[in-house]
């Protein structure tokens, strides 16, 4: 005779053992994750700890090779070189999430991803300190013409000069964009004796003794060093051109761009450097960047002729510490999305969350319903989502939308094993359904 107390315990244990699974009707195989471009070991370890199947590649994949690999995986992790286009994403029938282990998401077709029910996560702030430290190094390097002297020494030229070489103490640093990077940079610069002003479209409480100015033009006109830390938006594209450099920046000042490639018009920069209006510049990002390492940086020959110009291959966040933090942050967001449905910090999805299902909530199913944001989806009395829920006990429910996509999360209690497949079939058959998952 069966034990009426032991059976529920065994069932709860069985349900807990099934987590974390990506569950579809009649399929409880483990989550498959594909990681490209040498993603940091912290992410690999985090995923393997969850029991996921993890496949790694040291480089970006392209074309048919990428399409073939992405067809069978549930999650893909990339950095900046892998391009997830509409053509690629339309082939990824099992894909539920993309992890961009970097700051930007320009390499992903975010709209197609959302329409296909694929959530995209990135790490916009984990490399803030690395970028801030690079800027400090560039400021000192430009002020002392270090890269020119180093290049000369490599050519056997001894050129010991002090003319036009300066300390940065007492100089004015102008920061365009006072976010995570700009504010950290502000503190570092002040500690080295610089005076800091900043311009931002938002009113921001400054750190230390930094002061906010009302216009970009005012900032350019008072700064010895101007450093850019803005996102790539329509408003920031080409925001620094000949008018800003020649018309407002001080003669003998310096320009640094570690933000986005389209923010600075490079022909105008080259012209200002060659004419001597700018004493130097540092560029880490470009409108067009090569897809791989090697002799591919050929689109900007006018820059290569300029003196006291620091050119780096988009390495602002390329430190061991930054990559480790990015691995932890993005893998954590992906794990929560896989295991719990949480979409907090997704860039193309409504951000919703519910508290986790605990052991006392036996026989509970979490419904994750990604659907078109159209009228009538929550109606009762027609074959829509709340009609499906009508005969069940919905313990908690949360829904939100973003553009054309909506996302509903609901926990239904006292669900029998026989009802799980029926729930999935009815929900995924609703007219607005994009993608449905059940977690239990």
C-alpha cells in the first residue's frame, strides 16, 4: 500500500530534479548552449554548474556554418564579431535567448529576435572601469607624446624633447556623457589634479567637484581634453565634426573617442590633426571595424599619416577583469531567463519577473507566454490566454509589453501531469502566440 505522505515528497523531489530544464511537451532534454568568440571561462563554468550542455568555439562563425550550428541550440553567446541577422535567426527554431558578452548589441537584429520570441541580453556596464582607466592612460600618453616617441625609438631615433609636452595636472577634462564610464573617469581625473566639466542631456548629480555645463559647445570651448562616452543614437551620430572641432575646440586641445565609431567624423578629425588645430587624439572605435584580426585596417589611410594619434583596435573593455565580470553578468541573466523566465535587463523584451517557485508550492507550473502585442489577448470567453487559465488556480500573474511584443508570466498551482501537455497545446495555439514555455 502506498504511503500518502511519502508520495507528495517524492513528487516534489522529482519536480525539483527536473529544474533547470527548458521544457516543451514530451521533451525534457537539457538546455543546449553555444558559446562563440572565446567567451570568458566564468560564463562557461556558470552554465556547466547548471547542468546545461555547453559547446564552445574560439572564433566567430559565419554563413552556413553559423546557421547549421544555431538550428539546434537554445541559447547562443557571442561577442562583437558574430552577426545574427534575420536570415540566421529565422533558422534558429529552438533559440530562446541570445547573450551578447559585450556592451553593444548592434551585431544582432533585435527586431527579428523579438518577433521570433528570442530575448537578448548584454552587459552594458561591466567594463566601465577598464574604459575609464584606458582614457586616463591616453590622456597622459597624448600630453607627453608617448606613442610618437616610442615609435621613433623602435626606428632607432633618439628624440629627447620637452616642447609641446605637458603635465595633465591643472588641465581641464571635458566629458561628453556622464554615465557609468564618464562618472568613474571624473573621479580618476580629479585625483590626478585635473578640473572636470561634463555635458549630458540629463541633469546629473556630479561626483567630487565636477561641474555640468549647459551645452556641448560650451564644454568643447573650455576643455583641454575632450573625451566621448555616449551611446550610438540618431542624436549622437556624427555629433563631432568639423564645426565642433575647428569652430569650438581650443587650438592645441585633444579629442578622445572610446564611445562609438559613428560619433566622430574621421575626415574632420584627420584634417584638424594635420592642420595643427588639435595637438593629438585617441581613437578606439571606428565606423567600420574589421571582422577578424590581421592586416584589415585599411579604410582610414588619412589617419595613419597623423602624428600624436593613438589608434587602438576597440580594446576599451578588453581586460581580464572586464571580461570576467561580463561573463558573470550575462550568464546570470541568461540563467534566470532559462530557469525562471525572468527578463530583467533584456534589451529587446518587456522586463518582467515573478518570485521563484519554492518547494512548498507543489504541482505548480510557470507559464511563459511571449505573444504579439495586439488587442484582446487577455479576453475570457474566446480561445485566448485567460480562457485557458479560467479553470485553473492562477497563483500570480504579470504581463507587460514593449513595442510589438508582449510577455506574460503566470504561476498555476495544483496542475496534474496530465494537464501540462494540454496547457501547453492550448496556450501555444492562441492566435497571438509567438513562443510558449512551461517550467515545472
